């Protein structure tokens, strides 16, 4: 029920919604070739094309390879490398007129026009890495890149806590680290209370979001997960 509510709030904000099994490898509407692929390549390629019309195809392909093949020795360093690509763009070189070498930047995100990006929320997104098979509740993709992972616990379960959702996210990081190379935010919720943090945050650094509109603090009766989604994740 909480997952359905979260998906409905995201849809109301303008996100496209997909059910993980429907876009899984081998399905009619598959968006990836195998379960170890965490980037939705088709959406990423479309975004690179749309946002960088002046860049030659071979340079756009080079940028695609750089962002999808991160080779740093740790999760945090891969995440840092990706974050720089996201904020600053990906440096590329190509030959211009008269054989001149041109240095340029391939953008992954349109910061000037937010609606010019591809916003997608997928619930039950299965990732298989090595011997580990995991299925986070909701993954938010922007331009095919998995920027947010949301873990929800059942509020009807008296043992459900934000701490348990946080612990589950830590388990995911250890089991399927490649999903978190691209992560910008983690959300842990017991279905009512909710906290957001990063891949390197301890539980004490996971914080509640206070406002849906960015101006007024929501009433105490509003579920924190609703406030967080509408306030923090209101991308498109």
C-alpha cells in the first residue's frame, strides 16, 4: 500500500511510472539487456542526443562509454567520478574543420530546463550482481541514470522502522554496489516517517524533509514520506 501511494505521488509530480518486471530483460518492453545493467541505456542515449545536438556521434558514444564504465576501485570513488560527470559534463575531443582537435563537454542533465530531462520511477527493480539478487522498492531514474533509491517498510508491521529500512539500503550497497555508483540520494521510510541521506551517510545523518512546497512546514499529521517525495523529489 505504501509503495503504491509513493508511486502515485511520483506520478502526480510528472514522473513516468514503470513496473520493474515489465521492463526486465527478455520482456516485451525491456529497457536493459541483462539484470546486471543498472543504467537504462536507451534513455541515456536519447538524453545525450537531445542535450548535445552539436556533438558528433563518435564523441557522444565516447561519453556514453565513460559514464557507463566506471573503473574506480571503490563505490564511493565511482560515485564521486559520476557526480562530477553529472554536474560538470563529460569532457570529449573530436576533429573539427581542417582537422582541428576540438575539446568539448557532453551534458548528461539539463539544469536550465528541468522538464527537458527524462524522469522515471520504477518499482520493484531487480538487480543481479554476482551471486546477489536484490530488488529495491523504488528507483528513480533521470535520463536513464539511477539517481535515487527508496526503501519502504510496512507501517502495519510494529517492527518496521526507519532504521531497518536504512539497514536494508546498506545491505543493497554491499550486495549490488554498481546501482549506487550513480546514486545522489537514499530514502529510508517505515511507511510514515522518512529520512534522506547519501551513500556515505550514517543513520544520524539521514534527515527528514519538512516542507512539500519549500516555503511552509507541513502539518505533523502529514506522513513524512509524502512530504519528502513532494518536496525533495519534485523534479519535473
